[in-house]
């Protein structure tokens, strides 16, 4: 992108920019595309904090030689005509949130999308907002529960990009929303709607993505955030303690991760007499490989083979109106005090004032 795109220009119309950031996806469901994606994802220190020299040998000597082909087959199971389900859904969420906020504030608000790994990148997303005139920016990592492996990694990359900018925007960063009342209501209502259409299972499982246990012991609040999300949702549904359970999925490597493990639990439940379950993944704001392939396909097979009778995956909130409303309310809370959200904001009047400001500057000898 040309440097002139970001040259300071007197009287340019300022806007509020919002960047939604999710994890990311390969460009295609092929081994080569998956290899590029995994190389970026797994090299992040926030994701794997092993010594760099040792991890480089393991990553390039073993993992990237064997895992991409297997992972590509899994992606092929969930790939759509629009490509990655995560990216496709995230784009729809972006459009819906921008439409809702523009209607709410009648201001100059731009909402764009980025992925922490893969495309569109955080760098491209920030540059797009800046090129469109955003001088105030809100970053919303689409991870309800905070973890250094996800939320903090987004912060790292945002600040890394901004280090190359001469004129920084006003910036607000949303850390988490694991216990926001509207988010909890959206989760609870999605479960109620599922139960209205399907026979209710004997137990409701809340499955969250796992992280190594030592990350929690080092001060990451992720485990507590997950438990609180599940507890608040269970309370909203008026469930008894034995009617719901928290599990953790997607572990990788040999060291202990957060427990109980989802797959092991699903294999044990039928033996304990729990043969009909519902499972939801509240940590995923959009359905993706980990929900559509791992939970919906792989773990269903584990449960049924172990003697289960019925297994229902309750989809992520995706583009549900209540989900969009919840995200808009979260964003609104972080917009207060900025011009575009004030009651007296008049975009047309502001444009006239900006043009006058530019004329004055040019008359005084400004070049831009």
C-alpha cells in the first residue's frame, strides 16, 4: 500500500473504526495452505512458549511435515462454497454489526474484519480502517473468555503494526466479555431454542478450547472465565448441578491441559448412564473446524461408539440477531465519549467544518 495513503491531510473527515478479530483459517483446504497457516499460528510465542530453538526443530522437523495433510482432510469436511466457515461467518457478522451501529448512532462508523493468522491480516484490517479515515479505533477480539493465547496475541499484533505508524489513532481494546449479560442471554436463549426443536438430553456439556494447565498456573484467567460463562448460562436456564458440565477440547502435545478432557468425558458418560447429551461451545463466536469437525463429527463418533444414544451439537451464536445485539452493546459501551456516538453528532455539518479547516490550512501554505 502506498505511503501517500497515510499522509496527514488537513481537514480530512475523521471516523470511528472498529476491527473485529478472530483466530483465522487456511486460504484453502489443502496441505500447502494448511502448512502456511500452521507455521504462522504455531510459531506465536503466546500459543507455544517453548524455547525458540527447540520449538523450531519440533515445528519444522516434525509437525509441519506430518500434520498439514491430516488437518487438510479435516478442513475439507467443513469447507463451504464461500471458503472457510469461520471467515465466511465472520464477514456476515462484520456486515451486520456495521449496519446496526450505523443505524444506532447515525455517525461515521466503519467496521472491518481481520484474522490473527492468515487473511485478512490485522495489518490489512488496520490499514483499511486508516485509509477510510478512522482516527478512533476499537479492537474487539472475538474471544469471549480472555486468554494470553488468543486475546493477548491480538494485542501483540495490533501494537506491532502500530509501531510502524507515525500518527497513532485513539485506541480502545476490549479484553473480554465472558460474563456480559447480553452474551449470557444469547447463549441461554440459543439453548432454549434448541430444546424446543429437539428432545432435551440428560446433560448439557459446555466445551471450551483447552490450554496447557501451566498457563493457568502462570496467571492466565481463562479457566475461571470459562467456568463463569458456563455457570451463569446454567443459572439462566435454571439447571441443577448434575444437569450440566464443563469440558475442554482440542488439546495438543503430551503435557497436561485443562481438564476434564472433552473426548475422554464423552467416552465415559455412557458408562455412567448418561447416554443422551447436548453440547455447546461458548468460547467460539463463529462455527469453525473445532466445532463443525471436532465436536460435531469426531466427538459424536466417540460418544456413540461408547454406547451413547443421542448427541446434539448446539451451533455457535454465529449471526443470530441476539448475538449481534450483544456484540453491538459491548462495542457501544466502549464508544462513549467519542464524537460519532454523541447525540448532537451531525456528519454533514462536520464535513463542512472539515472542508473549511482544510481551506484555511492550504491558504497558510500547507501542502496536504
